C-alpha cells in the first residue's frame, strides 16, 4: 500500500511539471488544469485535466504531453481523461502561476466573476476595467484589443512605461 501511494505521488509530481503549450512559463499545475493523478486497481495511472474553456485547442497537446512524460518515467499504462465539471476558473491559477505570468510580462487575472447556478448570462461589456501593468505596476493602462494570441488573453498598453502587454481574462 505504501509503495502504491508513493508511486502515485511520483506520477503526480511528474504530471505537475508538464508545461502548458500556450503559456510555457506555467506548468499544468500552476495553471490549475491538472485535476488529479491516481492509480486504478489494475495499475493504470489516470491523470485528469480540465480545459480552460470548452473547445480549448491546447487540450490535445496537454493530454499528449502528460501521457508522454508519464510513459518516459516508466509508467506503461497511462490514461489521461478530460474532466468538465466543475468548469475551470482563472481562480485556479496558483499564486506561483500568477507570479510567473507577471514575471513574463503577462498581467494575471483578477478574481473570476461570481455567478448563480444555471445558465451563464451573455454579458457584452468588458469583464475588467483596469489591468495593472506587469512591467512597471502602473494602473494607467488601456485595452487595445479584446483578443490576444490565444482566446484566453487580451492585449493592453501601459501609458506610464508605454509597453504593450497581455493579460489573462477572468473566467
């Protein structure tokens, strides 16, 4: 039993180190998409991932990378599953992940909006009115494009240091 528990911990540590394909400064654990790693009764290592949003094109890469890392570490039976409930939220990004985003010039998200259970209402107004500059810390910034290199990011500009930057949208 102790050996199985230690082996499960080792598998989790390996999966936690897989970098996100779109934000490679973050691991899947930093981003909060790695839900868990367990061993089934037959010895299969089961890793569970949650996409940042429905239809996230990076999920195939994440699954393949987790599977490849675990297999390279000697786990012969690996099953990477997608978990949709509860849905991922930017609140799941760890403090370390937020620090890494800012360190790489990407403004981390603020708290995710709170919603009542049930259908998600369509809101056409901006979700954030201010994004502090990750380079100089100034709050004198403006959104230049609602869409960045990936669907989960927007483009902003700082009026103080005049540097452009991305920020991760709150979900």
